[in-house]
């Protein structure tokens, strides 16, 4: 069966020349056979490019310079270039106006600080001590602080150019994905203060976590990374500061509230995250039906023992059980001075118990070791027991090499960085 070829490919020279002349006379036919890979016409590309530049010079002009102390996401603006959370009376200020306001704020802060120093000197010179009846009670002081905060907030809201804080809708970097919201990160000032509070002041990780509203794990990570950063600076290594600054400008930040300043005296720290979140224990994932007598008081301790004999209640397993005790004392109606005194006593008691346990551990290690000094090195003999290796002989308390048991750090998926912070 002959191949199905067109007759034009089997023609003679005369036919080919005539076809060439015919094609030359019709250039449009030849142009149709030489199409581009893209199926989009030039008119559509021009229209889309024109629409892009029209949006860039119109509503997109607002995104060129982000607002101060705010993210610059598309979800915060509508298609006409208006800020969604802004009231109708709000107007965006020019850079000159912002610089002028910052200068006025700095001047007001300096004046307030000078007035506070002068007032303290005046009170010290007078030396007039107030009687306990004249002094304000701690509870009354907290109430006055709340009233001052509410008054300042009301004054800000009455300002026609007042801009509310960012809402969850403003933290959507991708308009088509409404379920993703950018989470806040620690500001540089807050990280530096956490590092100084732990290293310089000697505060524990738990105390810093409560003061700044940051979890224990994050406090430990901040201290380690800050220490590494300062070591690199001392060694003369170059840091990616422009990159870090650009990334921080694109993310919401938790600021540091310096309460030593007069303007922040009545301002409370902004919590970064919940610090008492409890991880679900594997033993509590099952559903149990425990019959209990009506005359019996079923507590959280009993509920923990119902799941597992060694399972502690939630009040003891949370990272900061002292906060639960503080809330109970507030519910009992104890004054603030007594609550603070009890908190200090509990903290000192815990520190003493921890120091005693560490001293006992060191004494036990020193007692179980027998050091034989030599000329070049010392021989150290330690008392061990065969039972420490466990039933399978692979326990961590065993000594020597366990044949057939490979190193854990050579396995895939093993975490080789510290995952626990000792408070």
C-alpha cells in the first residue's frame, strides 16, 4: 500500500516553481505556518501589561512605602487603594509629617522624663512620709492604671486621624488564601531585653518567660542565638543585618514595652504567646468510663491516675504552675503585698530544693568515683551495676560497648540539637 503523501511533494521542478510563485504571491499563507509557541496574541499581552501598570500607578502606589509599624500585605487594601481598617476620616500622612510627629514625641518624652526626675527630687527634699492610711492600696492602684489606659484609648479613638491596630484580615499576605495568617515574631528590642534579663540580671528561664509572655523554649532559643551572635561580632564576622531588617519589616512584631520610661509606667507588657499550653499526653488519648461513688470527690489527681498511675494532674504538668496558685490567691481575696511575699517564698523554696538536689547528685558522683593519680594522667574508677543496662542490655545506664546497637546519631530522622530547656 503506497504511503499517504501529498501530491505537492512528488511534483516536478516546474510544479515546485509554480507553487513557489504562488506562495510568494500570497505571503499571508506563509506567515500562518510560522506561529510562535505561545497561543496568546500580542493584543492580549499588551492589554494585560497596560492593566498591570495602571494598577501599579493607581491603587498599587500605596504599597511602595509601607505604613510605619505595620505590615504591607495586599489583604489590608481594597482594589481601589483604600485601607480597609481605616475610618473614612483617616488620611495618610506624608514623610515630612511623620518626621515632625516623631520629633514632637521625642521632645515630649524628654520633657516628661525631666519632670519625673524633678518631682522625685522634690519629694526627696521634702522627706514627708505618708502614713499607711494615706498610701494607696495595691488594688486601688491597679484600678487607677486600668482607668488611665481606658482614658488614653478613648482619646485616641476620638482623634479623626486615628488608625486602629491590625486585625486578622490585615495579616493575610495572600488574598486568595484566607486561611493563612502571618504570625508575629519577637522584635529585636524584645530579644535583646530577654538576653540581658537572663545573662546580666541572672533571672531564670521561667521568670523571664512569665515577665515577657514568651514560652520557655523560645526564651532558651533567644538566649542561645543572641550569645552566638555576640560571639560572631567579637570574632569580626559579618552579619546579614540588611536581610534581617527587611524580613522583620514584612512580619508583624511583638514590641518591647519599657516600663522604666514615664510614658510606659501604666502600660502592661504585650504577651507574645500562651505560656501555659499543655501538650496532650499519649495516655489521655483514649476514652475511659470510670464509675465513681456520689459521695466521693473526684479531683484532677484521680483523673490522672485513671489514665496512668504516674500521670500528674494538669496543674502540675503545665510549664508555670505558680501562676495557677497566684490566681487562686487572688480569688481568695489576699492583698497584693501578701501575694508577692508568698510568691517570693515559693520561689526561694524551689531554688533551695533544686540546689540541694544538684549538690546531692554531685556528692553521689564523687562518692562513687575512685581517682588514682598518676604521673601523666589519672585513672578514674566508677561503681556500676549490671542491672543499669536494662533487660535487653541496651539501657543508657550501662557501660561499655553494646554490640549490635548502632549509634543513634547515624540514623535518619534523629534530632541532634537540644530540645529541652532546664528552667
